[in-house]
């Protein structure tokens, strides 16, 4: 009993000494290192799985959740089914509530889906739910979601959608304040340094394994590795592949790599010349030696993208597509064919400490593009600045280093980020959008798969990106915990257990 009486005191001391405290301290604290800062505490204003949403998944509940084996599991919804082609029904856990007593019921689910679709809110994830026509409260524990056309990936998409308490939200700043309905509640948020969570004793679900969870922001990979080896953190991600063997030899921690679902590419702003010219876009794809990047930078642990942003784990992957081969001669011929003037400057936006060895990749890509007669100006910036430039000001440079994945592991999610009118697109191809709409309009698995084949083929030919590689998911884990590696970017204490 004395342990419980002193828990608040221990938690306070640990928060004050977080940068120095050993991981997995006496109060069962687990420390997770993040490469990037957290931008918002409003779950409807971020699509960043590896940062904002990972933290918020501890605080706010979702209807369903994807476990470490990448399979959907019940959360607030104990069961769900497609009633017909355009109606999904979710049965909720009875008696669930937020810490302030607000009910986690069908009305709350409806309010959240109405909020995220409200144009006045301008939610960053609004596009995920544009197909929803209506949300109906059948009973306090039953909610039905009706869509304008078939939305076979809706349940998967809802694994990334977190619920806010409606009454509390009306009078609080959602970007900086929280009201827990999940296993943890916010203890401390020090922007640019750490976010500390403590166990929510009023949580309606299973008791979590740890009393506290601390997300420390450590941008540099060398610093993350040093913190792991010093016992200051329990889980790190995004370490250089060449460090894996060295970490394992120390016996202080374990490191490894598995294939991820994240595709890294050079995104083209097709709204700016000369990237509005298809010949130029194709030329850049031929000009860069992807095999050399995979071998020299990643030690063979990445995989060259097969002419598409999907990898074989995604529904809708096109096995007939092949990578653009390295062919400098063909690249130069396409530049001549394009009719553009030589010597132009192409800017390359690079978010720092974001994608695994992304800065190194940018240097190699820039050098090979310059061999075509361009001048490349690299602009490095922190991830928050990059995302604001990408989504708020809508002013990305002609080229940028970008990695994208979609935790539904369905082409509907990832390809829609390139659809006409999508906030992420920077490419306006009507034919591509029509193919995606057709694939979304049916629940017939065979028909959907068939429709994604011409869509991915068209994307390869039109080349709105320079296809590079599938990024490996590299990690390091303290010997004090167990963790099943996952390739979908989620960093969750719920996947960790004390040893």
C-alpha cells in the first residue's frame, strides 16, 4: 500500500528528471524515443502515425485497433459488420466513459465523425471519411455508418480514428489539452522535449502493463542509440542499418530490421515547372540508381520500389509492374525530348531526422539529377516546418523527399493520397481519380483488385514521384522489455511488456 501512496511523488520526480532517469524505473515506466516533435494533441488534425497519433492512441480510444501482427482487433467496438454494400454497423462495449464521466457511446461516435467531416473544422484527416453520408445512432451501444458508395476499407481506416469527448471539447483547446478515454492520461507535455503519460485509473478497458509512458524526442539517431545503450530509453526506431550488428554485439540491447509498409520517394510538385512535364518526371526516374542506394546506404535491407508506392503487403499491389531501371542515356534523351532549357535549378525539400537516412539519400539523388544538367538546391528543414509547407501553405518545392504509408494496408488509403483534389496530392490526373473511385465503389474483392491494376500502371507511366525504395523498419529494444517488431510505424506502450 505504501507503494501506491508514494506513486504520485515518484511520478513527479521522474518527470523532472526524465532525460536522466533510467528506463523502466521502480514505478514501471517505459520510455519510447521519437525522432520528431509532436505537432498537436488533436487527433483529427494529424495523420502522422509514428508521432502524433502514436502518442494520442494512448489517450483517446478508437473503435478498432491494429495489433502488432497488423490484424484488426476490437477496441471500443466489440464487433462490426458490413450490413450491406453501403452500411457498416458497430456494436460498442457498454459502460465505457471518458475520465470526466462523458459516455463513450454511439452518440459520441456520431459527434466525432460529424466533426471530422465538418468543412468549418478543416480536419486534416477529413478526406479519410468523405464517403460517409450519414451516421445513425441505433442505440447507446449500436451505431451505423452509411456511405455514399461502397467503402470496403472503412473498418481498417477507423483504426486510425480517435474519439474526443464532445462536451469537454466545446470549451477546451484540443491542440494543447486532453481528456482521456484511453489507458493513459496526459501528465506533462514539454514541446520539443517529451510527452509524459500516466496510467488512467478510470479506464474502462484492461489495465496497461506500465504505470507511466514517456515519449522522449531525440532527433539524432546517434543520440537515440546512446540513450538506448545507457538504459535511458526502452524502444527506439529509425536507426541506421549499419548500427544493428554493433548494437547486438554490446549485449546492452537488441536491434533488428523488418520490411515496412512505408514507401520512400521523391515527390514531384507537378504544378511547378519543369515537373509539369511528364518527360522530365520519367527522366528523373531513369536517372537515379535505386539499386545502388539500397546497397550502399541500407546494406541491402531496403527494397527497390517496383514502379509503384505499394508493396506486396498491400491489397491492390500490382505484381506486373517493374522498377524504372537505371538508364542515364534514356534519361538524357527524355530531357532533350522535353524541350526544356538546360541549367535550370530544381529545389529539393528535405525534412530532417524524419526518414531513415533520408538526408544521405537526398544527397545521392541530387547528385544524379545534376548529371542531367540541372542544378539542385537542397533545402533542409524540421519535420513540422516541412508539413506546414506541404499541407498548410501548399508550397512544396519542385521535388521533396517523402515517405508515405497507410496503416489500413489497402491501396484505397495510400493511392488516394495522390487523387485529384486530395490535400496530399500535388498531381491532378482525372483518369487516375476515376479508377480509384470505381475501385472504392464495390465490395467485390476481385473487381477491386482488377481496378487497381490500371491505376497503378497509369501512376507508373505518369510518374508523379521518383519511385525509390520501401524503407526498412529498424529498431532497438532494451533488454528490460519485450516487443514484437511491426512495420507500420505505430509506437505504442501497449505492444511492450516488462521482461
